[in-house]
C-alpha cells in the first residue's frame, strides 16, 4: 500500500432533511470543474440508497442499513482503506453520514491509528434546517432524543450552513441564531443558504485547526455509543412494489403523514405526467424530478422517530393499493 499524501477529508453532517445530499452534489460538480477527483462515502439508515443513481461514475462506497456512528463504525474503518490503495487514490474525500449520525464518531474512525496517515480531516460541515430548527429545539414539539441528536451535531461542527432560509419568517431569525450560538463551541462560521448554495472555496477551507472538536471520554468509548444508539428510535421503513400514482394524490398523502415521519424519499411511477420520478419530502415540502433512467425499481423510504410502522403501511395500502384493486 503506497500513500503519497494524506487525503483532505470533509464530513457532511446534519439532521434528517436538512439538505446534505444537495450540498454534496454541488461540491462534486465544482470539483469536476477544477479537475479534482473526489471520493465519496454515503451512509443510509435504510436497506437501499434510492439516490445512488445520482452518483453514477463516481468513486463511491455505500454503507447501508446502519449508521456510521454506531452499528457499522468498524466497517467504516475497514472500508476507508479502499481509498488508500494505489489504484483508488482520490484528491479529496467526502463523507456523508445519516441524518442521525454524530460527527464525533466519524472523526474517531478517521483518527484510528491504522488510518491516521491516510486522511486529514479539514472540516465538519453541518447543515441545519432553518424552517424546522425552533420546532426541533422546543421541549413542547420535539423529543429529548431529537434535541440531543441536534445538539451533538451542532456542537461537533466547524462550519454551519443554515439552510432553507427561504422557508422561515424574518421574525424567527434572531431566535434561531440565539439557539445555535448556545449549541456551537467557539467562533463557528454560519452561512445562511437556500438549497445549500455557498461557494466551494468557503466549504473547502481548513477549519479543524481554528475550531476545537474534541473527543471526550464518552465520545471515544465506542461500546458506550453502541449501547446508546442500538436503542435509538430513529428508523427507516421501506415500501416496495408501488403502483403508478397520481402526483397530486401522492403529494397530499405525504403531507398528511404524522409528525413522527421526518423525511421521505424514493422513486415513484406517476400516472400523469407518466414516467419514473425521484421525490424528496422534508419540512412538509415535496420535490419531484423525472429520472433519466426509467428502468429503476419503485421504492419509498420513510425515516422518522418512533413511527407507527403498521399504521403507515396500512395507510399507504388503503390510499394506493386498494383503490387500484377496486
């Protein structure tokens, strides 16, 4: 194994639906214009990555059905060796954790003695959904687990993208900043963004030396976090074999999902306009885009907190399957 230099590494963090993948895709496009060869590690809670087609042709590792920071952290250490092999060398590495990953645990994997000479973490870039931030921080409208997860993500960051600023009321801006400043450590730069738009030069700045992200005893104790996270209530539910659906009806169904469903994504066949579409659902907003590859299988992934799984599956069946049979 020949190592020419440490690979500059960036961790993308942020709660469910905050916009991590959007930023990742923008960074990849910018790297291409600069003639840089990126590597990617994508992690998903579910059994399938419904966004994998967006990264065709990229040097990528997919880690599914688990969270980097707990159930597959050891796997991450092993998988990262892939980028240290001569034939798989990259100029920069991007690691996107799940929406419930603690960046400190990803940092711990990168500082493993077996990998330490191969990777140099430049920054932990965390996205915060401005439209849901106050709701998630409220003891009246969220759970302790959600607040703790957000606090872990924000306290571990070296750069914050306060995303979806187009969806908030101006009067809430000061409240969001006050909450954020209580969570972050040191002078962490905050950029207000819409669709994660910020210059690549800002994202690529090395910030680990200017902001201290420490790994305390509890954070470096992998066994402790295994115990904690194996019991965490964030789960992914997959629904397959989806018939063609009417767009308006499907969007209405998504928007009526219980608050415990924080995120949904997947691929659906629309009856009209006909075709296979990728959809994203977060912050009660639905986005759809027609796919170039019309041969992919339909699939719906629901991600959330203590979700009523049986009720969700029954609701989907009543709305789309039974009416089809009738």
